[in-house]
C-alpha cells in the first residue's frame, strides 16, 4: 500500500487508484463491523479511526480536525446538521480523511506533511467514496440502474448526499451515467453557469458538454420541457435566481424530467 504522502503527487489513473486505495484503508475497520448500514454511520466510522465528532456553535469554518491524546476530535458547525445535512456529512467525512496524513506512532498524532491544497482536493475526492462506498452502491442496486434520475434520487435521499456531491459521485467518480451538472445563477435576466461548480463525465467531448449546457439553459429559461432526448434533473431555489441542474447525455424517455 502506498505512503499517504505519495498520493498527493499522483495524477490521472494513478491518482484515481490512490483515491480508491485511501478510501479502502479508511473504511477497512468500519466495513468489517458495519457493512450494511446505509448511509454510512459517521460516528461509528470516526470511532474506528480513534476519533470522535463534536458539534459546536460559532466554529470558524464548517469543520476542523484536531489531534488529541489517543486520537482525534472532529469539530463541526452544529447549524449545518439542521440546515445543510448533506454538507454536514461531507465536512465530517472530509476531516476524517485527513487522519490518513498523520502518524499514530505517538500518543498524540503527528502530521506526516504540511497542509496543502493538494491534500484538500484529495480529501474531498476520498470523502465522496466514504459517503458512497462501492459495496453499498452495489448492495442497494444503484450500480445496476441505467438512468440518471433514479440514481440521483437514491444518492440524495438514501445516501444523504448534497446535490453537488451526488452529481460528482454519479458522473465523475463511478461514471454511472454520462452527463454534466452545475450550479447556475440568473444574472441581468440571463442564466449563467457558475464555472467553479461544474461537473462532467470525463469522456464527454467539449462539443457534447456545450450541447448539454445549452440544454440546461433552455430548461432554465423555459417553463416548457425542452425538445431534447436528454434527461434534465433540476432544482431552482426559492429565490428564483439560483439553480442546480443535472443533464444526462441520453435518456430512453425524452419526457423524463424531475426535481430532487
């Protein structure tokens, strides 16, 4: 098994393998005891890693990992649990992944490397596989589904993922369907894609992505179903100025259209 620090310098297929390896290592003890709980129970996962989760008020930032005598404490913003539960779980999983970058040889864990953006990105990628492990996707039948809407709904409602995390799990991590997803904002009467929050199946060509972005814009700007063979899953926020939309590149039923 690779040294955790080595994972941070990997690219392409090697990095993807490193992410899978890290998730397997992190979940090893948990899976041996609680392989059937859906979604994964994060307090039990934390305990398997000699960590405990403490929700507090007025935390600077959403969550933080603190080394302690005999293990770790994950501090997490209490308000997230009631207002943004998917993000609450993502933040906890993300901080637990950081434990891989500590030596446990001493009574108080010691960092193996300086914190970095590379580690942050890596931990977010591993966290998604912690929240939606491959064996639970198989056990719940997600891996055998063929259309985006039921897969996305299962990831959001059963696995308790936020919509952006569910989209990345579906489109990028496991490539369960082909498509794009992203957050859009209405600016000066026109819907525009927020470039920092877009996701897509890796093998889509730029021409395909452009087509799917246009399908999304047509869906947002029209109350009617766009004349397209693609499946649109969208949610427009109550303000009417923000939306998160997933578009599947192919859909057997051209009328399929939902909101999650």
